[in-house]
C-alpha cells in the first residue's frame, strides 16, 4: 500500500469531504485492517465556510480557504506538496441558475488544479466523477461497467465527461498518477438538510415514487465511498484506471423508501403515514423535456432536473473495484439508513433510558 507525506482534499467541507477526512484521520471501523496512508491532511474550503466540523474531526487538520479558480489559492493549497496524494472532491451538482457553472467549476477549475498539481510534484490525484457521464441504463437489469460508452445526462453529465477526458489526457503525459472514481447517489454521516427533508417526506407519506418504483439506483454509503477513495490512492496498480464505487448492489426506489419507513417506525419511534407521493412515469419524461429546454437556454432548475431522473435506472457494477482495489462495501442499505437516521434522530436506545 502506498503512503504519502500529505493528503490534499478539495471540497473538504462537503458531505463526502467530511467523511473522507474522518477516514483519513481516524481510520475506518468498517475496514480496521487498512493502515493510514498519511499523517497530515490539508483541506481546501470556500471562503467564509463554517469549519467547526472539520476541526472537531481532528485539530491537526490544515485548513486553507479560497476558490479553486484563483491561482493564489491553488498555490497556498499545494505549497510543499511534493509526493502528496490529492483527492479532488470539489464540484457543483446543482448550480443556482446557470449551466455555465458546471463547466467553470467541474471542468475549468479542475483542469487548472491538475496543472498546478503537476507543477508542484503531487504524486497521485484521485478524482471524483459521477454516474452522469454515462447517463441512464439502457434496460432495467443492465449494470454499467468502467468501459461502458459515454452518454452524458444533461450538462452536469457532460461536464463530468469532459473532466474524465481531461484526467485521461493528463495521465497519458506521465507527469502525475491519476485515478477516477465514479460515485452514484450517496448517503450517510454528515448529511445535509436536503437528505433530512427526504426522510421527513418519507415519514409524512410524501416519499416520491415515479412510475412503478421498480427502477433501480446504485447508492454509495459514504464510509464505503471513503474506503474506495483511499484504496484508489493506496493501490499502486490503480494508476490510470477508472472505478465505480458504490454499495454491493443497486436498490429499487420502492426498496429505498420502504426501508427508510420501516426503520423510522420500528426503531426510531416515528409515526409514518404509510403513503407515497405517486406520479406517473410520464411526469419524469415531461420534466426531462422541460429540463432539456431550460438547459439549452443556459438555465437550470434543480427540482425539475431531479424529477426528470426519478423513473430512471442508474445502476453500476463494483466488481472491478473489488477485484483490483480490494474494495469491500460492507455497509448496505438497511444498516446505512439506520446509521443515517441515527445521525438525524439520535440513538433510540439512549432516549429510552
């Protein structure tokens, strides 16, 4: 396993970033056999960010504030980074209004970061991509693999495709080792308000099911995903490769919402409405047309975009990561959602004392 004098993490204050920093500094209880790959972690966060959670994770973390698009920020972040591992997590999924933000941040800023990393002697860059460059599965029981053809879903998917292509170009030059990790819909600790809202919707009978609900989604419990990122940095043979990292198998939308509802009621004492907000599959197809029209005009609407995906199957195989990285996604949907709900509602065992 490779070791590094320094780990650099962009997007460290985000949902995934907090989980990765925790794993880098505290280890992974679900993989106690994995040794630390570094003793020093430096995090990049946006100016004015609340860094209290990062500081609680470990007081030894170095924190750099700034914008990746700024050369001076990149210089400070990559200072004395020779031989380091770079984890590039920063990106934009839902811009406020304009699709150009996808390209400014997911492509332009990432390109500048990679060039700066090469100049500063960074050894390996682990880049987080998405399922979106490949779009939706062509039929219900299909699983994406690493060499499935590109078919990007809207501008976000295209921006991540262009990012992957830029990483491949830089990797081919041989000046820095690179690994691309494709991460699907994730869940777990440090969840943002939008995830809590989803749980409340399920509890209140408004869990969204579009179509039959049997469309499958790959999900990544965040400690599983952090494990995959660290293995991507630590495994020598991973250089130049792309890996899907997710839970062992995909889940249907019915299974996801049913699991949340059952746990809320049986383990967390929540009264659930036992209803669903059901929409016909046509609703997603109409949203898809509206989304495409808006994005063609350079505009973005988050709720319409999310609705456009709700009846789609987006599922992948993690066999390559298991085979080449030694990846073991030990946490599956029920335990992952149990931990996620505990993160929101507290430990029910403690509340009964």
